[in-house]
C-alpha cells in the first residue's frame, strides 16, 4: 500500500471543505462499500452500546415507582457523566433563574421530560465522536443538539411526540461519526486513494450514515418511529409507514437549523426542507420564528 500523505487526516466535514467533483467520482468505491458493509454483516464492526448508566436511568424514568433520588443515584455513580449533566442542566437549553448544583435538583427543576432530553444529549458525547477531530466532533454535536431542539419545537407545533422528536433529531446524523469509526476499523484494507482523500471518505460516510444510524437506533431499542427517522431523514418517503411522519419532522428540523445558520448543510431554500413543512402542515412563514426559538434555546441569542 502506498505511503499516506501528511494531509490524509485533514478536515472532513462538509461545511469545512468545498469538495470538488472528484468526490462524486464513484470509480473504485464499490469494493470499499462492500468491504464496509461486510464488516457490519459479519459483526467485525458493531455500533457502540448505550452507556449503561444512561440505559439504566432511562429504564427507571419509565417506572412510576422510581423516585427522582433513585434516578439521580444511578447516574451519580458516573462522576464524569454527572458533571456533564450538570453543565448541560445549567446551559441555556434548560436553565432557570437559579443555578442547578445537583441531579435531583435538576430533575425537580426541569422535569422528567427535560431530564430525558438531557440524557440523550449526554449520550451524544459517547457516540457522536470523530476520533482525532475534536473541533469537528464539537460541531457535529452542536448541530445534532440544535436539530433535537428544533424537532421538539416542531413536534409541539404539530402535536407529535416531543420526546421521540427530540431523540430522533439528536441522533439523526450519528451515522456520520459511526461511518468514520467504521472506516477506521477497516483502515488497513482501504486503498491508498481512499485513505489519502478526506473528500472521498466523506462521500462514503455521507452515503452510509443513514443505515449506520439506523443500526445504532435499533441496537439501542429506540421506538420504531425514531429508528425510521434516523434511517431515512434524507428520504422520508422511503421510511416504513409508521416512521414516515417522524422522518419528515426531522427533515423539517434540519431545515430550521439550516435557516438558523447553525452549521448549515443545505441552502435555505432546500426543496426537501420546504416539502417537509408542507407535509407536516406547517406554513413556511413559521420558519423564522422556529429558527429564532432554536437559536435561543441553543444559547446563541440572549433570552429576554
Ligand atoms: Fe444526514
């Protein structure tokens, strides 16, 4: 295999590079696609498991007998997670007038629904990670959180399940990080022209990210509409019927976040985004307000 160039691990994110037409040159990619999918099929590569404390705490939130103190106790066995949850609880997304200093206090203050959202965002730090690319990881996580926030706002407007919408929004692009993980796992089998080309790697990851995200959502036993939305957010009509509406909702949330200018992926007048509003029965005139609300909850606009 040819020696790799020093630029091989350069920038990878779509908003950082203006990839030339060669990205879309499919020549030679079929073998790599087959290699990556083969690793999935034979179990050489599997999506990461949900952090056990998060899984346990989420299970407890479904139990009417579980106490706030009990849920907080489970999570407090993981000091790093506790610190992260408290940081999030005090972020503009959840913060009230008084600073939150403990998990039980966070549960009382922001309620169970808000707390579940907090746990999902915290899970992102374990799975939406592109190794060796801290800045890009932070950007992906910021965008994912924003899409979750926008999805919950839209769900409120169209009377859909806000928790499911938030989770689907937060996890919708988790397959991007998983794709880079999969490429890393197959690194030694990849031809040099793929290894040396961040643009071609991005092309592969972009192509595979929905099916990888779907694999993770299914492994985490998330509800079918969440799984379908993660797996088909770029083509909601292809989702299973019970997930189609949630798929359109995530597409609409992406449109809102693009409009809000938070790491935009697509032009503001993207046909898929506009159609998603139509499918959900939302007027496009609601877009600026939804974008502003999302920016506020992300702490990008001071809250009056
Ligand atoms: Fe995507």
